[in-house]
C-alpha cells in the first residue's frame, strides 16, 4: 500500500478568515495527503481536517511587523536575517521528508507604498519565498491562489518574474495579475479558491443584512474618506434597523483591526438589540452561516464580497484594494460598487441599489474552474506516485 504524500503548506497565519478557509479547502481537496501546516501557535485555525498536522512556527510577517518599529534600518535588517536563518533551518529539516512545498495565499506579493516604514518582504528578500536551499530547487514548489499588487514601480514586475522561476508552478487568481506574468510558462490563472467553499445551511430564514467591516485607516490616510466610510455604513445600518431588519457586523481579521472598526459602529447604536457582531477567531462556521442566510451583503473585506457572490447574494462591494477591483472586472460585475476614495460622494441610494434591484452576479464559471488552482499540483503528485510504483516493479 502506497504511503500518503507529504505536503508542507505555508500561509498567512493570523486568524484571517480568507486565509484559514484556503487551508481548509486545500486540505479537504487533498484529503489523501498528509498536510504539514506552518502556523503561528497563537493563531491555529479550529476544526481543521484530520489530515492536517500542525507545525508550530510563528509567522514571519508577525515578527517582522514588530521589527519594523525599530528605529534603525540596520537593526531591522539584522533581525530579519536572524528570523530567516531560524526559518531556513526548520525548513531544511522538514524538506527531507516532503513531496511538495506549497505557499497558499492571496495578497502575498504586495509592494508597500513609497515612504512606508514597513519592510517590503514581497520581493526577493522575503524569507517566506526563500525555500530554494531547503527544497533543492524549484521541482516541488508551488504557489496557489495569489494575486499581484498593489505595485508602485515597474521593476517590481521583473523581480516577480525572476522569483516565479524558482517555482514549478504558480496559479494566480485574477486576470490582471496573470496578464503581467503570462509570458512565464509555469504561470496560469484560475478563480479564487474560496469558490470551492460549499454554501452552509443558513442560521436564519428571516430577512437580515451582513456587513463586513475593517479598519480602513490601514489603506488610506485621508480623514475625509475614513469619516465617510463609517458615516455611510451608519446610514445603511439605520436604514435597515428602522425597518426592523437585523444587521450583523462581521470582523474577518482581529489582528488587522476589524474588531475595533466593528466596535466603532456598535457604539453608534448603543441600545439597538437588532444590531450584532460576528467576529472571526478561528472558527469559520458562524460567519459562513451569517453570509449564507443574509438577504444583502455590504462587503469591505475581499472575501466577504467573494463569499457573498458565491452564495448567490446581492452584494455592494467597497473596493479598498486593487484586488477587489480586478476581481469585479473578471466577473463583469453587473451592480454598483464604490472605491474608498469615492465614498465622500457615495449616497445611501448607491449602497442600496444592488439590494433594491436584487442584482446577483453570475459566478457559475468561477465555481466550475476554481478547482484548477489545485490541478497542476494534483497531477504532479499523481506522476510522482506512478514513478515510485514503476521503480518498485
């Protein structure tokens, strides 16, 4: 009997709903493999499939976020080298027994804006992508589910093209990213992995609204835009509450300030019992049921828009990042949406337009082809199994 294939899976381990669902979808698809998950011990997803083995390894990005606060650039670089060395040694030990290394994630190739104090680890220096010494080359290394950007300099694309040469296969989740890299023979496009997440049975049958909230001050310093964001959501909440429609505010990532943003809106309705919060802390079931049972979704988080559309809901997307804009373009989204910078001029009627007109995007092809994110890895593992069987005959 053939032994189970061993896959090391690296992801953004930070209690982010979208990234944790990536892991769940991946592990369920490769249920006949043993998945070794590189995970921050403080953020272990709950209810992982039985084929997942936890490798406690504090997420490099979390450490580096602390490091970025150091005053000295030289000090930051020294600490980065120390963390990279620690990570590399552990990967070298793991690599001796694995069949494939997989990096799964969405915005894992962002370039920080000019002047940003955080170190840009999405380029060639990022430890997450320095696996070559551990794995003995590109032969068993894969990237799944990623997009590229935001990008602020043209040479960034050249850096990414070189970086992708270190991998056997790269599957991107939007056409805008793919168009930049399509000259590379090992790069392809497939829809977002979360289109594989099944729609759960809704927790309620009554009309209700789900609103994904986030700390938009991480994406803009414009005080007028930040104020407009909260004021617009407050008006939308009041509209539904006045009609006795329950509203649930959703936090997808505590570490990135979503819960503080939820609390900001809850504070504006201190006595309102029909307004509640649903905060992700490692178990996705409740939020998925909220989205599944919603009559309307206002989505700030990228995957709130993805899941709302995937579940057949009218959605009003608030576009805080180019990845959402690219996805809506891929989908030929038929409804209204608004970019952050447009919010000061967006009206409540704009927000409610998709709801009032019951505009639901057709995502049948995205459901059908999202599985292509996994196909090349699947074929690679099958070929590897055949090679082993033929060598033992």
